[in-house]
C-alpha cells in the first residue's frame, strides 16, 4: 500500500510539473501585458520633427516585475502621430519587430503619454531562434529582444564573424550599447586580436570608436590592446593630448606612460612649462614625480633664482619632500647664508636647522657658525635645554 501511495504521489507531481511547463509555454505564445509611459524630447541630432521618443514599459506579476526604458526615433512606431508632441489626445500605435509586436493604447497630454501595452511574440521568430541554438527563451527575453530589435540576421552575422553561442544577455548588451555588425567588423580589422563580446561592449561604453583607434595608432606608431584603448578613454588620453605632449617628453611614451600622465595631472601646459624651466625634455617618471610632490614650473623658477641653476630632478623632488620652500631659503639668506647646496638645504630641514635655531645659537655666543657646524650642533643637541 505504501509503495502504491508513493507511485500515485509521484504521478501527480509529474502532472503538476507538466502543467506548469504548459502554462509558461501558453503565456509565451499568448503574450505579455503591462503599462507604458512616454514623452517626446528635443533631439540632439537630426530626426524627423526634431524630436526623439522616450518610452518606458513596466510589467508585473505575483513574483516579480520588470521595467525597460529607451529612447527611440518616433518613426520606428507604426501609427504614432508626431503631432502628439504638442497636442493632446488618444494614442494607438505599434512597435513591429521580428521578435514580436508591441501594441500600445493610451493618451497624451503636454507631450507626455501613458497607457497599457500588449506584447505578442512572433512564433516564427521563436522557432528560428531555436534553430540557432536559443531554445527556451522566456517571454521577458522575447520582449527585450523586440525592444532592442534583435533579429535572426544579427545572430547569424555574429556567428559568421566568429561569435557563436552568444548568450541572450550578451546579445542584449551588444544591442543596448550599439555594437553593430559594422562596428564589430571594423574593430576586428583594426585590433591586433579579435575582441571578445565583453571587450566589444566595453569599447562602446567608453567611446572607443574605429576613428579613435586609427588616430591613436597613427600617432603612436604601434598597436594597443582593448584594455589599453579603454584606459585611454577612461583617463582622457585623447589624440589631442598625445599631439600636445609627445614632442616634449624624453622618449616615445607607452600606453602606461600616457595614462600615468593623465592620472597625475601632467597636462600639456605643465609638461611644456617644465621643459622651459629645466632646459630639456623630461621622462614620464620625472614628470609624474614632479606632479606627485608638487614641483611646479613656478617652484623651479624660484629655486633656480634662490639656490642654483643646475638643480636636478631629484634635488627638486627632495626639496618638496622635506619642505625646502622658497620662504625657508630666503630666511636663511637673510641671516647671511648665501651659498647653500641642495644637499645642505635638505639636511638642514631633516635635522631642524632653521632661522629660529640659528638665532638661538648666536645668542649663545656662536656668531658665525657654518651650515655644516649648525647641522652638527643640532644633531648633538646644542644648546642643551637642561643647561638653559
């Protein structure tokens, strides 16, 4: 009896699973309903009537909800009256795509509209996608494919370019970010190796265009990886930047050099200013160190005037690290110390020899101690505080 009960329970469980699967299949065939909101917006580029159409859709159920939003050309919609941008009234229009048709009903007021929509999948598209390896697409995925106009031809062309078995999510990412077949084909011809889907999306997100790649290759006479091109765009390494700094650095900069210059703020004006002050082209490492430690053209000019004309890059960085400021040098010069080397100035700051200390030593009868004697006194703790 117990065995029979288990068998019956198993049978009914299987029936329930089949019923659930059948329900999902029926829903996918029947379609999906939801709400929409939209508005006409002024177009940044040339479109009919100078308007774009921002459309947001929302679906919900007992278990979850989804929303989509995207900007369209009004001409993509069948039956959408462009006059609704400026006049109020009812609206009934459709977005017809290979994946299915979205039918919208509602009304517009003041250029803004809302209402309900229904999405009906295209059974032929579903079947064709199965043949391309995309079986079991959900109704939400089919709706997303329709809104982004993912076609079987797009999938086939990707496969011809070597991108087979691209996931549904990656198909969406390529479309959302504008990685068209033309873009992919051109980038494959420009890059040293075929970019992955993730790299294609990253290039579109960060604005790595074929024109940008061509210009950077021509300027720098070398190939770069996708990661390097993306880093250029993230940090603002533009062709204009390269043209402005390239003649003023000691050797041809690498991708990492150019990015480092942008990260540390070594602008064309800064690079040219430092070359003028130091009388030579500087390495990227020197320029980055100057920016990190605050060595500016103005600082170099002051220290040349106060200390010496032949200060090295290391001298200047050491000055900033140890706070050898123009004010410090002037203070010592006012006390009669007109000849001080770069090493002496750094040693004085390290050991705490300043104008106040010199005055204190002189008050104890040492009228004209040298710089080296002052440093030695300071190291050995003169004057001894306990004796004062």
